[in-house]
C-alpha cells in the first residue's frame, strides 16, 4: 500500500488559493490516484474518470490549473504539482518495497532457525553434490554405452563375457579339448603348449607357425 502524505497546512494552502469545495475534492482525489498508481503526478482522462467521483470535473480542473496546483501536459493530460514534493517518487517506492520484501524474507528464515550464511553454505554444498553426481552419472552412462565399463572380472558393465572370453570358454569346456589341454604339446616342436593358447584352440607355438 502506498500512502498519500498531506501536511498539516494542506487545507490552509488550498484556502489561500481560494479553491472551491469541488476543486478541493478533485485535487485530493487526484493526489490519491497518482500515488496509488505511482505515476509520479501524471494523470490522464482515463485516470480522471477512475479517480474523480464528481460527474463533471472539467471546471474544477481548470480552477486547479489556474491556481497552479495542476499543470496541463498535452491533450487530455495533466501533472499534479501542488504537494507532490512531499510524496516519494516511483523509484523510491519500488526500492522501499524491495527492502521490505528482503526484511520479511530474513524474518521468515530466522523463525525457521536459518541464517543467510547457513543458506549460502547449504546452497554451495548442494550445487557441488549435484555437479559431482551429474558428472559421475554422465561418465558411467558414457562408458556403459560404449562398452568400456569393466568390473574386474573381464566382463563388461552388463555382466556379459567379452568375445575373447566367450571363445576361451567354448574351447575350455569342450569335452574333446579338456583332456588335450592337460597334456597339450606343440604339434610342430613337441614342447608343452601355453595353456591359454591351447584353450584358444592353437596347436602350435606362434614361433613354429610357417611364415605367411
């Protein structure tokens, strides 16, 4: 709510200007309107229709202009001059509202046992936690989608064997190969075969294989 300030000699000034009762009423109603709408003293025909309660205010407005209380500002526009020095301008009113809102915010926070420093720390902590969580989630999603995640067993992130393991498992669990793996020897040189190479189905050492 915006207040209209009238000094204790307001009526005396109107009396010295010999304003009629109608002009006095129009002046007060006009002051109340421009402060309520925060126009900085400007009032137009639409404002006159909304603010002034007497049916025909034109003559009273002319009287106020003649007395120097109002000033014409173009067709259908007026600026209230008298007593506006006591009224805060729209920028001051906006600043006061912002300060009042900040005081209310701090008061509500104090009632909840919170302080601005605690809120700042809480906000920073949440921001860091969210950032780290997003980074970890994005990294895991990327590695899983590209088949890069491993769990230390040689399996991928889905729990499946990789192609190399599947091939080794097929050879290892083949009944025909099981006995041979236990005594596997190179078919070329006769030396014992590496069990891992043998499990992959190789019958000769790489060095014993003929050059391509």
